[in-house]
């Protein structure tokens, strides 16, 4: 997020790519259901992937070594894949075992299932089917056992563990085989399919107490602003929880008074939000390279394998790919669960800074290992839990406010609420099921966004 004194928002124009025409599951389950009149936008159009900022394309070209056409095609493919994966996840139900994208332009979507009978339905969606032994729910249950064990035993020698969706197994990163085996045993997972990968990297928090630009906490530590938000009429921004505790004061990049931490969680999670004074105007901007900005239009969660770019006050604008969601990291200061692991580099002072996939907000920098000279691994705290837990609304380009209403006693779709994949809502008497985790925006009502909602 770029937070500036009374800055006017700018949007870069870019030639739009046509949305991919993809085979889909039936629009409605009921025979008499009728789709809304007129054309509906594809996923790329809804999420803004068909009109990317040139600064985003430039970073993807540099860091993923793509040409401009490949970078543009990748963003469209990733957006469309997320919508198809959501439809298949809802259709497969308990048999669903994960989804991810691969290829230079993310042209291959793979969806895993535990039942070979699902293969034709998956392939009908233009995806590659993979039949595996364990469901995603079963893998997540085993990871939860590791999370629980981490509260009882020391994990400095097993700093990272996660569900490896493409390999259909749990992975533990350990400094030695003995340490990995002991952690697995403590979780009661001996004999289970848990991989142990040797590593010398120990993730660290990316806060810097030497000073610099971005924002300062209690006139000492420095972190990076995440995304602009509001809570009611109160403006502010989200950042990492380890950057400051509730009540800590902040000054801006120019060292003028800025705001106060309203809530902060760390460890366990790594999230916080700062309420700013009336000298700071929230914008949908994220600082890119050479003083330019890109804008966010929402917070639809990207798939494993998708490209993602990060902005930070130390190292600037860098891109990579998403490796895993729901990763647990043991820092010396405590364990944090639910992080996303990426190949993007970062360094101290980048903490709290934003990650974006296309035009969609993804999360704020938590920590990592390595640097931006030799490369590294980073972890971000997903933004949707921050918005949901603290009751915040993401500031987006062309945002609108649409109040929710109760319809026949069912939960009505409400702008500002965070919806998980599979959630059902009603809108104008019609029931819809969520395809991609996101915070509802006023411009994203279900009837006009089949990329996010499937009519039942």
C-alpha cells in the first residue's frame, strides 16, 4: 500500500486481453434456474488480470524471466484457473485433494481427487486430473497435529512445516533427520507419510531497528505499510503483528505523526492494523518500482503456483511464485500458523509490506530466509484473515458500499465480509456458493461475478 498525504489515485491504462472461454460446470443446479440477462465478465475481467499495470508486468518479466506477452498471459491464466478450481472444489466436496497451476504461463491447472471417477468432470473443466491417496482435509488434520505439538516441544530445529499439495503429503523442514523424526513422533505421526527435508535456513522476522523510510514504531523500529483499510469511517492500514503492539505509536515515511496500533497478534498469527490521523489518506495503491504504483481491486486468494509480487521499504518491488498455503513457521520469537510460503526475496525492514497477485491483495510480509542478492524464501500473513478478524474493509480501486440484508432468514451477501470457498449466501432471492476466498466488494455482487460465485 502507498499511503500519502492527500494523494490522488491514479490508474494505468493497459490493453485488455480477451478473457479465456472455458468449459464450465452447469450454471445452475435447478432446471428452471435462469442466468442473469446480458454478458457476464470472466475471471480475468472481474479480478483485473486482463488489464495489468505495466509496472507489474515489468517486475514479472524481470523476476520470472518472461516476455511481456507471457507475463500478460500468465496473469489471465492464473485468474481463470482460480475460478475453475473453486467450482471443482465445491463439486468434489470431501474428495477434493488440492489444486495448483504450473507452466511458464501457468497454462496447466491440476486438480487432485481421491476418486478416479472424478477424472472426467475435472478434465471437462480443462484441468489435469491427479488421483491421490489422501484428501486435503486429511492432510490438514495431520498438519494440525504438528501445530499442536509445536506448543509442547521446542521447534527451532524444525522451523517450517506445511501441506505440500502437489506431492499430497506433509513436509517438515529440519536442521537434522533426528530433529525432524522427533517432531513427527511428538505429533503422533510416526509411520505417516511425512517428508523431512534438510535445511540450514532459519526464517527470521523482517523488522529493521536501524531506521529508514516507510513507517516507524515508537520512533525506533521500522516496518513497511501493508494495505489501506477502513473500519467504519476510521482510515488506516494493515501490517505485520510483530511490528508493534496495540497502543504503539507510528510516524510515517517523512517522520510526521501518523497513527496508533489498534490491534496486534503475534505469535500464533502475524497481523496488526494501525488507525491513522486525518493527515493520511488511504489509497488502493501499492508502491512498485521507480516511484510508480499498482492498484488493488480486491483480495481473491491465488492458487499454489501463481505469481505474486511484494513491495517493501528495504528492497522495493520483487516477484516470485506461491509455493504453499497454510504453512507453519517457528521463529525464535514464537510459532506462526497459516502463513503462505513464496519464492519472493525480502530483507529486514520489508516486514508488513504488501503481496499482490495481479490486482488482488494477498497478504503482508511476515519473515523469511536469504536475501535479494542471493535469493531466498519468504512467508506472508494472508490478508483476508486480517480483514475478517479485525472487521476491516480493504481500500480498492472503484470500491462501492453495498449493505447486506436478510432474505428469508438465510445469510445474505454483504459487502465487506470475508467469504471462504464453499460458503453459501443469498442475493435477490438467489442462492450462490463461493468459488474463491475473498472479501466481498460492492462492485462484486454475486450475479455479476461468476468468477467468484456459482449460482445454485
